[in-house]
């Protein structure tokens, strides 16, 4: 869209400078061309300087929230986010539609989870009712070249997402001595067996 706006405003700017009958357009075309150019440069800069893929992770929120004693807790997801931040990772979280019901007995939307987890709204997503979170998680991870934090193996999605078989793509985790561990450098204890974390059915 920005490229289109810049191109269009540039065409009008050239017309205003070269064709006398369009001279009045200069007052509009010049500021528009400049503004769209600055926005385009800003967008390119954000893309070029975005965090590298290996530091991006997608958290399977409905799986992770059961990691501590098998009981669903929003604090567990918060602990995992804090652990990831401590090592420079940039997490996003995706929940099943029923996550709010599991945690509080009622539906909760993105904004509620964003506030509880203290993360930006655009980094939290609750999938729509009747929609499975698993494919959304895997599609998002593929789009951002991110890894997935979960104890789920996603066997039902292996055909469409063969990347889940790649070592290290699925990041395991749990608690040991009250502390979060993850199968990531700096967060994995020397010897620990990942606990089973079962998701509540949608």
C-alpha cells in the first residue's frame, strides 16, 4: 500500500512540475510524496532490523499453562515468557478459544490475556471459536521462521508441517525445583525429563 501511495503521489508530483495545468497539485502532491517516502523507509528499516528468526518463538499457551503440576495457570505462561525474555527471545502467545473458560470459567479475549501476561496486544491471540489453535500456531511459526514452545508433538499436523521433525523446532519445557526450564541454550538443566502437559479438549 505504501509503495502504491508513493508511486501515485510521485506521478502527481512530476505532473505538477512539468505540466502547467497541473501546477496547483504541487501543494498536495509534494507533501504526500514526502510522507509516503518517509513511511516506506521506516517500514523497510523495521523489516531489515527485525529480530532474527532464531530469537522468535511462538508459545502454545493452552499447552504451557498446564506445565506446573498439570494445573492450568496464567502465571505459568508468564513465567515462561519471563524466562524467554531473560535470554533475548521475542515470544508471541496463541491460545485455544476455550483458554479463558479453562482458567476462569468464562471466555476471555486477546486484550485480557495481554493484560494478564503484560505483553503487547499484537503478540497475543485467542483463536476463534470452533478453530483449532494447533494449525494457527504452526502457520504463524512458519511465517515468522520461529520455533514453538510446547510439549505437544503435533503428530496430526506432521504431513502439512514437516518442520516439526527438525531438531530444536519444538521447544520442550517444564519446571524443576520450582524454576522454568526450556530446551534452549541457557535455560535447559543438565538432566531433566519433560513432564507431560495435556491440553484441555476444545
